[in-house]
């Protein structure tokens, strides 16, 4: 674990010096985290890919502004979250004429990927609770990092995680009761 952290710090340093291969390796290390986070917020494969693409471009252009190389992952996920929310704001302005034909809800992800029970349950809780849950459990980020990414106090992150666990437990108990009943 320590070697990979040193390697990431070295890759960030090299990326800041303009090494495109080092930047590419950095992205390879976190591409799954980026996708899971984007799809959790946007629930649309195309929009998630757009958000990731915009994030990578911004990160590449601005990596020199990153003050502490240790926080690369936190920094880039924060950029991604902001890009996702930008896309949500832009999509609210779109008026769909025929929901069946041009619905942003009918995504490749929803139509062709089987949703696990955990994803099903996560989709049933509030988006604020869902986001901290995904950042904490899927992406393995610390409460401190989540606090920095979302620009909220650590106590808020902890309470949202606690509320999310309670809601998930409640939903699972209800589902279990319906199956047995």
C-alpha cells in the first residue's frame, strides 16, 4: 500500500511536469472510482461519460494548481462531482417532447446492465445520502476526503452516512418482510 502511494505521488509530480504518460497512469488507477461516482449521481451512461471527459480535461489542464500531491484523488473527484451537478443543472433546462423517444432516463446503463440489489436500494435513498455512501463505501474515501470534496463539515458526512445506513437497513427489512409475507 505504501509503495502505491509513493508511486501515485511520483506520477502526480511527473504529470505536473507535463508527462502525459504519468497522467494517463494516474487516471488508470482511478477510472473505476470516477465512473461509479458519475453514474451514481447522473444515472445516465452518456452523461456520466461526458462528466468524466470534462473532468479529465480540466484535471489535465489544471494539475499544476494542485497544492498537495497526496490529495490528487480527492481533488479530481471534487472536479467530477461539480461537473456532474453542472450537467444536472443543464439537463433541467431541456424539455422533452416525447418521453418515450428522447428520455434521458432510458440509458444504456439502465436498459442493459442488471441492477444489483444494493444499487436498487441506493437508488431509493435521497441523493445526498447516496452520494456520501458511494464515496465512502464504493470509492473508499475517508470522511475527511468526502468532507473536502462536497465542501461540507465532517459531522455532516458522518450523520449522512448514519442516516443512509438506517434507510438502507429499513428498506432491506421491508423488502425481506414482503418476500416472506
